[in-house]
């Protein structure tokens, strides 16, 4: 087990440093070269979104015909598979539209702080954070940092319950797994008691993101979640355990 975790950890590191095609391709030179602290820092920086996807060689820009606007980025492997899925869906009369993809720390911080400052002043810091966490991630804890996540078509669960939206959702449920995409934020139940509410639009490219989730379990702690208004509540809430790891079993 430890051996396996080590392989995944260094596999991700190899990917970050070399931009190799899969997280599972560990590179012997990389394993032996950086001191362990630097290696951990590189993984923490990646997982917490402290990089610029427009400059990262493992990322690719999503052409606007796949998305609601231009300027989205994804990990190359995730986008290659998305393109195949998009084409298969198109043949079945379903149009997949990316509404959001990679969001780095700074971007997420912008979303978070806007919502933070809109909260009632009388609320405790913890309650402000819990309120925002119903739908938005704390900077550093979003799966959207990783380049493996897409939000599709609509940010409303109810859109996916009728007509076109229902057709799309059913198509994804029947086919997305063939392309490596799964839903981390399913309805909360005994198997997923914590974390964000259900998001029918959010899909994760698990051939990469499962390894990243396991790396997050290994290297991220609540006290490393810093650098924005209300970040101290991360420890009190237990965001790593409850939110980062509070995903459907297909994604961990
Ligand atoms: Zn999302």
C-alpha cells in the first residue's frame, strides 16, 4: 500500500515537473533528485492551484467551440478525452458545453472573497465559511485547480432534470465513464456524508484526478490552507477531510 502511494505521489511529481503524459509514469531521475521537502512543496503548490495554467506545459487551451467562451485551460490528457466524448455525444444529438474548467488559486480567491464580504457581518467566521462552502470552494481546496475538472452546460441542477438537460445528463451517466469522467459531487448520502452539495454539472477526469485526490490526502493539511479572508476557519471546519476528500467513491 505504502509502495503504491509512493508511486502515485512521485508519479504526480514527475508529471508536474516534466509534463509527462500520465501521473503514473514515475521518473527515476526525478525521484532521486529533489530533496523531499522541495518535492512536497511542488505537489502542494500544484494541488492548491499556485501556478498559472496559461504558462504550464501540461495544460492546453480549450478551443471556444467546446466552451461557452474562450480562455479555458485543461490538462492535455483530460481535454483529449473530452474531445472524443464531445464527438460521441454530438453524434447522439447532445451538445456538451464547457462552462468552467481550470481555476487557479488567485481566481478562486476572487470568487471566495467576493462572497465572503457579501456575508452578514453578524455571522461568525465559521458560519460565513460554511455558507459559502455550500457551493464554492475555499481557495487551495478546489478540484478545479487541478486541470481535471469541467462544469458542463448549466450551473442549475434543475436544468438537468428536464428536456435537453435531462437528455444530456442521462447521456453522461451512460457514457462519460468510458472517457474517464465521473461525478465527484453526487447527492449526499451515507457514502458521501460531507462536502459540497450535489452538482450535476461537475465532471472529473479520474485517470488523473484519483491520483491527485490521494496526493491531497497525503500532503495537504488544514493548516496549509492560507492566504485569503477567513482562511483560519479551514482548521475549525476540517476542509481537507470534509470537502477535498468528501467526493463520490468513483473519484477517490
Ligand atoms: Zn465545478
